């Protein structure tokens, strides 16, 4: 009876709320990276901490209710993926610490006062994905210089969609190429988007950084292969899944850093004193096997800049 009584008197484990705007399916590698970072601070899920996962499944209107549910469960920290998710959590409470993982500038969107001294209860990781889009377009154009028209796949409900399209349009104008924008917000939209690109003779494709897209690397890569469409993607997971190339920050590393911050806050750190981390690990990954399949010769200058070449 004594062990049972002792266990009954043990305090409840602290709760971390893990909130994302999309689906759990396909997000497992980044959740694993988060747990890895958390474990570096001494917290293991189920032993020293409980993690409550909430997924909006693409419906941002659900976010206030999901945040409220995490508040009722006494979450000590809420980890948020993407700008609208962070905004919903920030609007719901000024007392619960928030650790974000976003691609936007956290100062411009009003989450922190400065990168070095965030102030308030909000800090996190900015992986600079959106600002890298013009460079992604440049790398793609260098690979397929004869493509007169280049596509851009964007999710219309992503709050960064308009700004991202504007940036990529400017990059296309700078090299005298036509930009053909297609949209997808559900799985069924992908087929229509790629068919539209093929019907309009688009010669290459740039894929926007979007929480929904990054959980569908194999689906997008398969469609690009079916239409023999050279494409550049925002994360290395696309290139390793059979995409032509990727250029962007390490999403997994960003979530690992978020796990470290969540653990440090549980250990007593003040979010206001934790500088916003900027992902500095930018990767150019080229899949030579896919290039050969597409009949492309990757310029030596580009191969020399690649962080990883898949043979």
C-alpha cells in the first residue's frame, strides 16, 4: 500500500502544449526533433513532462478553441508552428510562455520587441524560410535557364502567400521570366495545379514554404516526376524523397531548438531573456539521379555550392 500511496501523492507532470495549424500526418520527423531538443534539457515525454498535441488540420478558425483547450489543461508552455498559430496563442494569454517556430520576421509580425531581448512571454525560432524564396528561384533559373515560364505553387490561405508571391514575382522579373502562379489548399488541389502547369507549358516549378506542403513531400515529388517538371523545394526532405533540389533552412533543426527553449523555460528561464534563435543552417541539396532522369546537366558552379549531392 505504501508505494501506491506515495505515487498518488506525486505532483502531476508539467504540460507542454504543441499546437500546429495542419495535420499530424507527415509532421512526425519534426515532432521527433522537438522531443530531441527537449530531452537535452532533461525532459523526456511521459517521464518528466506531458505533451498535449493539437492540430488545426488546415482550419485556422479552430485555433482559438484549441488554444483555450490547452489553457484549461494548464499548459506551462505552448509551442506554436506558423505565424497564425502563434498569433492565436498570443491573443489568448499574456501569462503562458510561447515558443514559436515561424518563417516570418518575428519583429515585423509583432511577436517580439527585438531578437536579442524579446520582452514579454514570447520567444522562439525564426527559420527565415520566406526570405529565401528569391534565392530558391535563382537556383532554379540557374538550373533550367531556358525555361521561359516558371511556376510558383502557393497555398492561398497561408497568411504569407501574397508577400511570397510578390517576392518571387520580383525575382522572375529580374531575369525576364514569366511567373505562373498555381494554388493548392487540399490534397485534391495538387492534381489540378500540376495539370494546369503542364497545360500552360510551364518549364519549372518553385514550391512555397507552407505548413501543409511540407507534410506532403512524396506527393509533390511524385507529381513533379509524372509531369517531368524540374522543381526546387524549401526543405531537404523533398530532395531526399526524390525531388530535384532544395534550398532552405533545416526545419528539423528549428524544432530541435524550440524543444531546447521549451525545456529551459520549464527549468525556470524567463522567455523575455531568451533571444530569438535564427536558423543559420541553410542547405542546398541537389539530387543528381533525378537531374539525369530529367535530362538536366547541373552547372558545375551550382554543384560546387551544394551542401549535399545525392548520387
